[in-house]
C-alpha cells in the first residue's frame, strides 16, 4: 500500500497500532489488579508465593510498565499470613 503523503502513512499506522495500545493498557490494568489481589496461601511456602508473584511482575514489565522493586518487596511483606 503506497501513501502519497506522510499524513496518510501516519493515519494508517495509527489505526493499525491504536487497538494494540488499548489492548496493552487493559492487560496492564488486569495484571496490576492481579498483583494487588495476590496473597500467600496457608499451604504455600514463601518461595512458591514469591515465584507466583514474580510471574505477574514479569508480565507487567514485559508490557513496558514500570514496577519498582521497592513496591514488590512491600507487597511481599504485607501479603504474608
């Protein structure tokens, strides 16, 4: 598909990637909710819980969303039984 102007090219790119950005934002929102809802289970070891937490953290970071290590440590400390 050839574009005659830079604006045409920009409009095509914007339309193609705009939906992807909305999808990414929804994924980040859902993962942040999952992160906030995580709690360590009674039958779970700290390592198992931390591994489960890191899976969510890594998914958030893969979507280019910043999540500081300090926040992860706080989460672990407040969500232990």
